[in-house]
C-alpha cells in the first residue's frame, strides 16, 4: 500500500505540470513566441542602425 501511495503522489505531481494541460502548453508556446519576437526586434533594430550608418556614408560620398 505504501508503494502505491508513493507512486500515486509522484504521478500526481508530474501530471500537474504546465506541460500536462492544453492551457499550460499554450502558455509555454506563447512565452517562446514572445522570446523569439524580442530576438527579432533586437535584430531588426541592429539592421536599421547599420542601414542608417550606411546611408550616412552614402550621403557623405555624394556631397564630395
């Protein structure tokens, strides 16, 4: 009986994780998507800064 109780407690604790419910899985997915969006925003910002610097150099060369 003790083994059954211990196994039941372990199974219940595992089954109660975020990954076990559709709502929990969707939260995990949403968090991952937000992290990816933040990464893309950072990359976009870096690209825009680089493009801005290139445009400045082009303007300088045109004015010579």
